[in-house]
């Protein structure tokens, strides 16, 4: 019998690959897009993490989601430093969410308010993704646009409170394996993981339409 963390990882693998290999991400990581596209992507992340972290304090005492609320994961302050670097001190004035981002953030908020199991699904797809694949994005961004190593512009990808990401991810998977949920609820959480990846891919698609490579 596979552990729950394995079931989640396997079930969402296809969507994960689809998100990672989206045209926008490929163009961005291939250095074919300007820093403006990277800044626009960072803006979209801000809306998603605001939804994710606004509900975190309240969920800290929840028996299901509570164990996952770990402040060393919080990304909002780092995102805001990056945006100030990318867009200037009045970055919030020009901030707009794409419709796909609004839909994604709304779903995260809904889960945070009403369904702790669903919140875990979004928590997992975001933070564990940032700890893993996010490091590739950071390296490419530093090289392509000349950001200081782990400095302003890429702080979102730098988890200063996590000294050993591999050990942290192991611990996180243990939390998933111990989650207080019956089999039916676990199936629902897995389905929400897939939905989270689909919402994320929709944001990439919208960004790809906004930043098409000229043929």
C-alpha cells in the first residue's frame, strides 16, 4: 500500500509536468523573454500567496491543516521585496491579477475558509514545488537578468528559514502520511491537488498569451 504522500505525488505527476513545460515557462527559463515577463509572473504569484497566507494564522489550530502551517515557508514578505526591486517602491499601484490568477486565488481562499483538506492540497502544490523546481527558476533568473545570487528579484525562491530543504521535504511528506483524513477525504485532497496544478497551468497559459514570442 503506497503512502499518502506517494499517492499524491504520483496522481498529480502528469499535471505537474504540464505546468513545468508550459510554453511560457519554457520561454522564460530559456531566456527568450524579457525581465518584464518575469516581473508579471511574480505579480501573479503575489495574489496566490496572499490568498494562501492570509488564512494561515486561522488554520494554525486546525487539527487537519494546523501541522502544515510553518512560518518558515511564508513567501509574501520575500515576494514584496522582489516586486519592489522589479517594479519600484510603488509596485502595488500597478498591480493587476489576470482572470486566471483571480480564479486560482479565489479557490485557495475558499479552501482556506471552508475546507482544511483542500487547503493542504494547495499548500503542498505551491510550497513543495517552490522548494524543488523553484530553485531552477532562481538560477535561470540570476543568470538571465543579472540578479544578485539569492538577492532582490529572486528572494521568493530563497527559504532562509530552511537550512536543509531535503530534510524539510521528508518531514513534510511525513505530515502528509499522518494527515487526519479518511480514505474518501484523501481522494478529495488528491483531486484538489490536480485542480491546483490545472489552475496554475491556466495562469501560465494566460501569461503566454500576454507574452507571445514574435514568430
